[in-house]
C-alpha cells in the first residue's frame, strides 16, 4: 500500500503521476488536482481545464490573461 501525498490516506489503490522528473502518489483525482493543477495568476482559481499559458504564466482563460496585460491571447470557440 502507498500513502497519498496530499491527504495521507494509506490506500491499496493509489496511483502515480509522473511529471517533470518527479513521481507523485495520490489516492484520488481530487488530491491529484489539488497538488498538480496550476493556479490562475489573475483570479486564483485552480486551472483544471485547458487554461492559457503565456510566457510561463498560467491563466484560467484569455479574459484573465488579458486582464493581466497579456496581448494576443484568444479563447478558441
């Protein structure tokens, strides 16, 4: 059994996420989202959809990116 790195639950059905050379162990998707999802630099919401990345900065969408002064960013329809 392995222990979830977010909630500490010792669970027989944990899973691993391999990202940027690190291995993370979680017992559920909500713990994985809590630890792994970027935070919008404008409204501070966790970005669990596609989001927008501009020059290394994360936003939940084009509106928040533009509100932070980023130009040329558009949402896809």
